C-alpha cells in the first residue's frame, strides 16, 4: 500500500495537464482582450472606408449607387 501511495504522490501527469490548461486559458484570454481592444477602431475605420468608397464617382456608372 505504501508503494502505491508513493507512486501516486510522485506521478506528475496530472500536474502537466493542469499546466497546459492554465496556459491555454491564458492565451485565449489574451486573444479575447486583444480583439476587444481593437474592435472599436476597426469598426470606425471600416465605416470611414465605406463612406470614402461610396463617395467616389465612377465615370459611366449609373447614378444612385448602381440601381437602375
């Protein structure tokens, strides 16, 4: 019985799994934080690009945004 207890105490497989879970959770958390940090700026930039593209007048194109 003492051999079993000593082997159980020395077994590190579970500790490695916990380490990987913690590291993976940290990486996912950093990714979510990064997306949250830049999402407002990206939305604003996309709106400005859309406004700029819509303001361009292409010669020969029908008026009214392509609707006939």
